[in-house]
C-alpha cells in the first residue's frame, strides 16, 4: 500500500485554519474584556446615580424639615408644649452648653432650661489652701431656675424642661449671651446674660416678645429658684451655722429667714434674695421688686459624720408680673465671696448688709472701727499678727475706762470694813441700805462707777463676736499652729465625739479659757467683793465665784469648733487686760492714799448726786410704806 504524505497545500490550509481559530479566540477575549469594562463602567454610573439620588433626597428632606416638616412636627408637639413646640424643632433643641468667664468667675449655661448649670470661683479653693479644688457654687444640678408659664389654652409649662437657643456675642469687653425659648420666628422668651471683665456681678434680663396671645397673662408667672448649698469649709457645723438666706424688702429693709428646719418668710416688695453660704453667696437682684416672695430654708446637717456634702436647702418662689402682656425684668446675679469690701463696692445695692455685723451700736462699732482698722493692719502683715496688734490698740484705747473701773473697785475695797460694821449694827435691810448710801455719799464714792466702765466695754466685746466669724480676710490664713483662722485650730483629733465639744481639741480656746479665768479672779475674786450679803437678796459672792469657773468651761465647750481668730482675739484681750490691771495696781493705785482721801472727803460738806438722791427717795418711800403696813 502506498503511504500517504501531507502535501504543501494541506500544510498551508491547516496553518490558515489554526490562525483563523487563534484570531477568533483573541477577538472573542477582547470582546469579553470590552463587555466587562462596559459593564463595570455602567455599574459605576449606576452607583453614582444612586449616590446622587440619595444626596438629593437628603437635601430635600433637610429642606423639608426646616420648612414644611416644621408644621407636622409642631402639630405633633402641640399636645404638650403648645406654642413653644416650635423650640423643639430647632437645631439647638438638644443638650448643649455655653461658657462665659472672666478672671474671677466661670459660668456655664445649659441649653435646656437656659440657666446656669455651673458657677466656679476661680480665685478660691475649698476646705484649705492648696487643695486644688476650686469653690463651685453651682454644679451637678444642685441649683435650678425655672419660670412656670400658663398658656392661653391652659397648659402649664416649666422653662427648665424646654430648650433655649444660645447666641454668644461680644460688646466691647463684655460677653453677652442671649438664650431664647422660641414660640415662633419672632416670638420668644429671652434670658440675657452680660458678664463684665473681673466682676462677680452678671447682668441678667428676662423679657418676652410676641407672647401676649400665646400665654395667659392675667396672673403673674412664678419664677422658682432653688439651690442646695455645697460645703466649702473645714467645719461643716460652723459653716452651717453661718449659712443663711438674707433678703431686702419694702424699700431697703434687710432681714433673714432663720436657722433650723423648714424656716419660711413671705416678704413684700422684695428687691434681692441672697443665699449666703458663710463665706460665699449666690444673690438674685431685681430693679423691679417682686410684689411678694415665698422664701424657704432648711438645714441638711443632721449628723456631722454623715451629712458632709451639703449644708442648706434654699428655695424661693417669686412672681413675675406681665406688663402689656409681656415680661420685662432687669436683674443681676452675684456669684462671689461674702466679703464686706467687695459687696460694699456695689453702691446702692445694700449687699454688704447680708454680712451679720450686728444691729445698733454693735454694727456701728464693726463698720466704723473694726472693719477699717483690721483691714488696714491686714494689708501689710500676717492676719494672726494683725489680730494681736488690733487687740492691743483696742485695749489701749479702752485703758482709761479700765483704770476708772479698777479705781472704783479699790475705793470700794477700802470702805469694806465700814460697810461690814454697818451690816452688823443695823439689821433692817432698808435702813442698812440707807446708811450704806450715806457712807458712799460722804466718802465721795459712787458704787456705780465700777459698773459703768464695764458696760461701756461690753459693746466692743459683743461686736467682736459678730466681726470675726464674718471676716472673710481670715479664710485660709494661717498663724502658728492654726492653718485657717476662720476655722478651728485642731491640735489633737479624738477617736470619739464629745457632745457639744466635738471630736477634736483646739488650743486657742484653751488659752482663752485660762486667760478669762485669771481675769475673773482679779476682778471678781474675794479681794474685790465690796458689799456684804443683804437679806432677801441673792448671794452675789457665791454667784461670782461660780462664774469664775463656769465662764472658762463655756469658753472651752462652745469655742472649740469656732473660728480660731475669735479665740485668739479673746485670749489676747483678756491677757492684755490682766497686764493693764497689774500695771495700774502697781503704779497708779495706792490703797493708803485712797483711804486718806476718803477720810478727807468725810470732813467736807457733801452734795448729793442725782442717782443717790433718787435712790434715797425710793428707800424713804419704801420705809414709809413699811411703817404704814405695821399700823
């Protein structure tokens, strides 16, 4: 058989077929790639379209929310918020805060309620110097301000539950914050805050616009201001004793609510209310007095070991009267120290009167002698030294009175033997007193001369009990072992609590108690008691002996938790008085000369004084009445 072979034409044909097949495969692949590319491009186009549609829809929704949708939202909220439902549709209708501050105070105002949610005093620390904790008068919802509004359709709304729209601007150096609660584009209730540089006082206006139809304005809207006062000092007991509500009413009168549980006052024409927290205060003032006010205070300190965070709960309800259907009140907030000079600097506002410097002569002594003198001394020396120098100056100024008192006591002592002799000879009390008065008159001795100087000094002593607990300058000022002259000077911490005394031992009250003991020994001891016991009269000798021991004990008990500055003053006061009396006794009082002078006075014609004459006439009348009774 003949073998078959590929000829030239066959090879060419097969080659062409293979080339055609390869060409077709390549073209097919290119078409597939092209198709995939077109498909991918289409997908990108479709995706871009979807994104564009989504954005377009979002923009449309946003536009609708601020235009047509407001109507729907407002209609849904009308059931609860009435006209003020508009405020709930604004972008600011959410939790938010605005801060205004200067060098001395920082205030944070919340959108919800439009009120101050935080008030920090930037120059003062809690408890003790160096603690690093600034004094915070408002924080963590311890304070609240709200106006109760009644709508025209009899709904009751509280502004504390509604959102305000904040707008912060600057006018010169002043920060101006407008908080608006809107019932429409041009209808709103506004709180306006204006904070000046380096000032604790904030201008605060409340006004409304276009709400006369939305609200029931036939009766006032109630402004409610509550504050639970934080403890800021070392002694919660002492701080609580000095935490108080003061208020001004009826054109300048100042009063206070009182201490204890559930104390309440309802003054008329109230122009300011001060929540005084001992050394710091929150004060609301108004240029248009509130017609009436309901002010309430209650103590939150029942157990000093447990109740250590707050001292008092303060509450006030104040009516805001509508004028022409709108509210318009010019007010001020004060968040700052209860410092006499600082409060006095706000002229015409009477804020310094919230510092309890005492009434009548006690207040005059504090305002015109103690405050300026102590302020001058404290300006260039340690406050402990200032108290010592202050006390020395006061005692030197009072030394002539001390001399007269001691001289009178010396004269009475010289007359004691003769007075005793009269008491032994005459048993009738009235006649005995008559003869004693004749002896006084003849000897030229006034038995009241020793009492009058003591009475003159008494207002200064009482004034000091008001001045030192109120002296802001002493806060966190150390002296010797005392780290704070406005609080107790603890030297020993006790593992237990002694009723009335406390759980610690303070040293300055001990020193003051010792000084007052020796002072009373010198002035009221047996060597100074001039008169014998009268029938029917209390035994004054025994009473004075008891007081020698009772007074120091009372000093120890009640002053142990008081400010150490007051104890230091009392210690130095009695110590200096003892020194002055020793000097007078040694260099100015001579018993022999006094005796000789009295004997010489007896030989001279005497002129009866008005007091002695009146006393004699009273005794003679008593004797006559007694004689008639016997008949």
